[in-house]
C-alpha cells in the first residue's frame, strides 16, 4: 500500500505543479494583453483638442465622434478618427 501511496502522491504533486504553471501563464498572458490594449495617457487630452478644432468649423457632438489608437505590426501606431457629419438641414 505504501508503494501505491508513493505514486499517487507524486502524481498529485505533478498536477499541482502543472496547475500552478498554468495559472502563472494565464497571469502573464493577461498582463501582456492589458499592456497591449492600454491607451496612452495623452489620448483624452488629444481627443479634447481634436474636438475643439473640429468644432471651429463644423457641428460635432460627442456621440458622433470617436477616436481609437491601435498598435499594429510592432512599433506602428494607427490613430483612427470616426466623425459622423450632418448636413446643415439636420439630416444625415
């Protein structure tokens, strides 16, 4: 019986080690995703400045404007602006 207990304990330790390694890997992956999706600190101020300039020339509501900064292919950043423009008569 002691021999059987020895193998069962060892197998249980391997499962524990594997589950700990899996948990650590999940933490690392979550951290990497978070750092990749993190927006720079200047983005809210940049958004406000762009809206201020746009509003000098056209009517733009907060709901019709969106800005996103995506990281593409390593060091390349892409700034995407979406502006819903309405004509002077209030139609789309």
